[in-house]
């Protein structure tokens, strides 16, 4: 009794909806070389605003009386986070995506000069190849269901 446990809370998936589109670029003709992937996270004002507000909401949640015997104090870099600017700096230095990328192969109308695949999921400029994975899904809120539907 009297011994307090030290717990670490990880704020995971504060925001799943980033609005800046990223990019994937081929780096060589060797198919075994990794592509250059830039998810372009936190590059819009709205993305940053969303993360700052979500961070503050998580702080309000953890400051509720139900947590008083579990949350003792901020630690590490969090101990110096007080203002919105501090939160933004902390988020920029520590945020990362733990989600699988989806929507990386844009679907465009038949005959359009842009996009990766047509509405039948046929890769443009390539004969006999279709994309049937999550790269053709625009929304990532129900990736598993959309992936199963796409593959069916």
C-alpha cells in the first residue's frame, strides 16, 4: 500500500487524418532499391493545429482525478512543454506514423493523363497488371474492410 507505480503513457494515434499528400518516388531502375517515401506529415497548418489540440485534450484527460495516483508528473522533454509553441515543437520532434500507407496509387478516370490506375484498377501504361491492395484506397478509416472488398 503506499507504493506508487510509475507508468508511462504513450499517446498513440492522436490524429489519423493528415491532409497534406505525400509522395513516393522511384530512386533507381533496380527494383530492389528502396523508393524515396515522404509522408509529408505535419506540413499544413491544419495538421499542426489538430495535433496541438489533440495533445492538449490528452493532457486534460490524464489530469482527471481518476488518474491522480497513476500520473505523477511529466518527464523528459514533456516536462518543458507548457505553451502551444512548445507542444508544436515537441510534436514535430517526436511524431511519427505507425499506420500503413494507403491511397498511394491514385485512381483516375479512364483516359485521364494523370493517376496510377483506372477505375478497373488496371495500371496505366502496363498491360495485364492490376493493383488490388490498400494503395488504391482513398480513406483509411476502414482499411481492412476496404482491402478485402478491393481484393474480392
